[in-house]
């Protein structure tokens, strides 16, 4: 063997253990890297499984909510259908009521005209105020501010108020025409039969019906004056019921 060949062989033999050691280190590193990758894969698989479970749970919840929403929608549709039918029924009833109310209009006009005429011809107690209530109600009917049914109800209340006047006695204040002047006087109303007045100066008188209408005239008879003064005193003491002595209880001129 040549010296050169022997030297090369020796070098190769010396290099073999070092190469073996280097190969074992690479394998160990690769194994560790593989184990790390396997751990990451398992972690990702666990995360993926958890995500799938979460999505399944969310999907079931959404499906449940969807079912509830569909049920609510069906209930609302049924309710709206019921409201539609109720609205149609009310509209039909309203049209029928309007048709019936239109029949009331001429009747109401006649009744209000009769009431106004009665007030104008009756005892002169706050006539303008009472007539104004009737005129206002009639205007509200004409202007369609109130339906005929409501006007009928309020007219009935006015009639009740008029009837109540016939059952009550009381003291009031009102303008009384005396000759060429008008005086704010205290008046004593006895039902709707008699109306007496008393001025601040102590003058007493009575509303009397004449052929030309009602007028207020002074009572000059001392007895009638005293009787009328006593009436004012009794009413001022809140004595509203019982027997009252009246001067000319039925005040009409012959």
C-alpha cells in the first residue's frame, strides 16, 4: 500500500465517528420539532372541536329563536287580522250611526227652537244667558263641531236644567230694566212662577207679564213690600223650601 493511500484511509476512519455523532443530533432535533408540531396539531384539533361545538350550540339557539320568531309572527298576523275585522265592524257601525244621526238633525233643530221660544216667553230670569246656551249648541250642530248624538245628550241636559229651575228657589244677581235704565239688582226666584227684585236703595218689585211682554214694576203696597222683603230675608238665611207668603204669586196683568 502506498503511503498516500494509507494516509487517506486513516483520515476517513477518523472522520466516521464525527459524522455519526452529527447525524444523531439532527435526528434528535427533528424528533423534537416533530413532537412540537404534533402538539400544535393536537391543540388546533382541540380548538377546532371546541369551535365546532360552539357553532353547533349557536346554531341550535338561532334555530330556537327562529322558531319563536315565526310563532310570534303568526300570532301577530292573527292579531292584525282580528284588528282588521274589528275595524271593519266599527266602520260599519259608524256609518250606520251617522245615517241614524242625520235623521236627528231636523228633530234637534225643532226641539232647540221650541226650547228657545219657551225661555224667551217665560219668566225673565237670566233669559239671555239661557238662550245663549241653546244658540251655542245649535251652532255647534250646524258647524259639525259635535255629532248629533252628543248634541241630543247636551240638549237633554239643558232641558233637565230648565226643569230643575221649576223645583228650586234662590237668590241671584241680574240686570233689571227699570224704566229707562238698567240696574244690577238682587232677584229672588220662586220656581219659575214668580221673580222679585230688590235694589241697593231698598226698592222692591216684581216681574209682571203684560200683553207686550214681561216688565219689572215696583211694589207700592206696604204689605206687599214687607212680604217681599221677608222673602229676601228667608232666602238669604238659606231657607229654600217651605211655605212663603208672596206678593201677587201669579204675576199677570189683566
